[in-house]
C-alpha cells in the first residue's frame, strides 16, 4: 500500500487532483458571475458542474497513465524504471496551484468588499417599477380602485427587504404613456416593470397583471384574476406574492404571505380605505386640500375603521389626516370651528389604535413616535426613530424621521447624516424624497442641490417636488434656474398660497421688494402661512407677533412646528424654550432666511 501511495506521488496524481479542484472551483465562480450578467438559463450552471465533476476522475487517470519526461509526454508503463523524472512537471503544477489559489482569494475578497455592510443586499436584478393600473371598466368609474390597488401592491412589495422599488411619484409619471417598457425601465433605473388593468362591472371583477423584464422585453409572468368584488383583497395579495416570488426574494412563502397581507379581511373596509388612499394621494400631489376634501378623507377612514376596528393601516392614515389639522404649518391644514383640543383628541385616539393593532415592530415604533409629537416629547421621538432604524436599517422611514427630528433640535450634522442615508435607500410608500430635500437644504446646501438635480432629471416631477426644489435653488443662489422652475410650478400647481410663496421668494431673491409687497396684498390675512410670508418679506417683528399667542402650554406643540425653519428663533417664545431646555435641547440661534427681501 505504501508503495502504491509513493507511486501516486511520483506520478504527481495528488498535485493534479489539487490543481484540478482549485481550478474547477474558480471556473465555477467566474461562470456563475457570467451567467447572471448574460441571464443564462438555470441548466447552464448545472451542466457545467456535472462536466467539472466528470472531469476530475478523467484528470486523475491521465496523471496516472502518462508521465512527463525529458523526452516529452510518454505512457507511464513505457518509461524505463531508471529514467530520470522531468523536474518541470512538479514546478508547473505548483505554479498552477499557487496562482489559482491567489486568484480565488482575491475573488473571495472582492466579493466580500462589494457586499453591503448592513441590512439585506439589494440587487438591481430585484428592482421593479409598478405602473398605475388602467381602468377598463365599462363606465370608466373605477379609477379609484385601479389606483388604490396599485398603491397597495406598492405597499406590499415595499415590505420585501431585498426588493428595490421605484417611487410612486416616478412610476405614476408614466400614466397613460405610449413609451415601450425598456425605455421606461431605463428612465426609472429598474430591471422589471409591472403593469396591469382593472375591469369591473357590477359585482364581477377582472384584474390583469404582467411582469416584464426590461432587458429583453420578455414577459416573466402574466395572469388574469377573475372573481367577484369579495375576491379583491385576495387578488391584491396574490399579485404581490406572485411578483415577489418571481423576483426570488429572500423571504420564505409563509413570511411572504404575512408581509403581503392587506391588513384586513373586510373587503368593504379595504375598498373604503382604497378610496381614501387615492383621495389622500391626489391632494398630496396637488400640494393642498380644502375643507370638503378633509371632511371626505376623515369620513372614509372613519368608515374603514368602523367596519374593521383592527385595521391598523386605516387608523394610521386617519391619524395622518388629523395631524395635518393640528399643525398650521402643514400644507393640508384647513381652518375649522372645531376646537384644537377636540382635533388633538381625534388624533390621539387614532394613534392609540394604530399602536394597539400594529402589525410589526416598525409600525408600532413609528406610531409611538407620532404619539409623542403633539406632546412635544422630542427626545422620545428621536429614541423611537432610532429604534426604527435598528429594526429596519434598510428602510427609509426611520432615517427620514431622524433627518427631520435632528433638524428641529438643531443637531445639524446628525440631520445631514440621517438624510443622506434616507436618500440612498430605496423609495417606499409613505416616505418620499421631497421631505428629505425640505430638511436637507437647511443643513447641507451642496447635498440638497445634488438631490434636486437627481429629482429634476426624472420625468414630470409633481408640484411638491417643484416647490421644494425652487427654494433650494434660491438658497444656493441659482436665481435664473429657480425662476424657470418656479414658472413650471405655477403652471401645474392648484395651491394659491404655494404659488404666491414661490412668486414672492423669487421677487425677493431678485431684489424686487416692491413687487413682492404687491404680490402679498391679495394673500388672506388669516392665512396659516402668514408667518412664512412675513419672514420671507423681511418683516420679522410682525412675524414674531403673529406666533406669540401660540406660546402657551396648550398650543406650544403647534408653535414647535416652526422649528424646522432655521430662521425661527425659539428663544423668543418663553414657554417653548422652557420645554426644550427641560429636555436638554439647546437649539442654536436662528439665522436669516437666505432669499428673503432685504429692507
């Protein structure tokens, strides 16, 4: 036996085996990368592995049967026993083994470096844009359902940690487009497009959906879902699960089904929620809301939670609506005869229900953070937002909240850091990019300009993007570019006060103080944006007087809403400043608004 092993060593069989195994592994790794790059079929790697395995015994046999001698390659049984062994054979095999191992180590190191340091790796192969579903109903009266269904599919897919989802704003810009799928995907920076349609007549429902790979315009999955209105929740969930499965997410089927859940089994509650969702999104895109619209939103979400008291998502959106009616700085705020305490009570009730029925730790933490909002427990909010980033570091929401909260307490470096992390993460419903720009231009103007350039490169930006981008450009001194962008905003916005602010800011930035004053003349004296108008016009004393009545224990949380403006001086309001200092918040002194009128 010892003699046989010595003969194997003499004929370099062991070296050949080692060299073959290392080289085969390296070939498989390179082939796997190439297969991904060229979308090779699954059987390609299977066949390659089979060939490599079959080749191992063949290589060992050849090493045994043949030998390299000074006279060349000869059959081993024909080599004289006293013939000298060619030293080149061992050296060549040693070089092959060392070189292959070196390349393998470098490949492993590169693969380690290119992987994300935290969270779930997001591959561009697992990226998708969901285009708005079309309404093919006979009377064309179910656009709300088509749009709400699209929103909920987006919401569901956004819960998959390793899917990159194009933002709703970007995707919905292609509503009714005639562009081909590869062109749309290229503009949105995704590898796949989901498109579909809804046809509803009486109680019958048909939803058609198809997933298309942009690289070759190939349909990866397509299906018609037929049923009654009672099947609408199941259809939405099935579509989301089918898409997530087709893109091979990291979740197992049981976890996937749980994540894609609509959050209610009541079809009537869900469809009422969809109506409210479509209306809320439309008002957000417009940049404003009227009293009737707010009443309709409240009625819809109230009905949804009455139909299913455990419907956490509907409770959260109801809380969202009430929050805009507590904070006069909100673009959705509408003056009302309802006492502030009553509005706050409605908000607290909705938030408490959201916490009670939260479907995940992430949802619960966000609701707890929101519960602290109007109690002015700012550090509790920061702690909850940090918890959100720890539970789901790969999601934008927690980082976006930290970006906002750190700005309000004056920790500008931390605000910038959180904002950059939020910006780099995939878009997700409920956490858009406009608020990041709104905060970022007050802590890092260079970063904000880069963000604006990126957003404005996308087709058909919504009014809120134009509004936020306009003041970033003014703050950066890009007056002419801001003027052109302001004209775009004036054409598409329906918000009178928003348009007046854009016009007054532009006039002040250009030094046209008299024009700015004339534009201000027809602004409602009871405008909820009056402090902002007066501050932009450089009328600081008047702006200060307007907010003084809010500096009371009952309304100080409303006053705190102005802390996102670095031109707001919290020290001028004793109740607010006492509350901040009691929490250890020492906000830096205010600085003038960069594009205000100089008087």
